[in-house]
C-alpha cells in the first residue's frame, strides 16, 4: 500500500446511531466524492487519499472537509467549483481563505 502524502477527510455526518444527519449529509457532500477523486487523478495527485468520516462537529459551517497532515479545515463545500478551488490552492501549496474554518 502506498502511504498517502495527504489525506482528505470528508464529513459524511454519521452519528453513533449509524444514521447520517447534519448539514454535510443534507447538502450531499458525499456526492462530491467521485468528482474529487476524479480530479485528484486528472491532476496527477495520486498521493492524496480521500475518506468519509463521521460527523466533524462543524455543522454550522459545513459541508466540511479536513486535509491532513496539514490540519486545514474547510467549510461551505457544496459544488464541484468549490472542490476545484480547494484543489487549486492545494496544488499551489496555499490555503484557500474563502473556505478555511478558523
């Protein structure tokens, strides 16, 4: 197995009961996963892995994702354009201030 350079954790809003709830689920962040993975491949970013998580507990600012090991938290991710903007910044080694959660 290839060890990832970075890991993108995308909130799937799963709770202890196993039922998805919250903003990330309601706004279908999970539906952006295939697009994100395709963009990573198209951009040659094969050292970045994507995983779905339980609730990231930032529902008031979701849909959310986190990039590790950089510990960059992004919110308001609702469209393919949002994903593109974050990946553009990631490729440039920058933080996209339009989406970053502080």
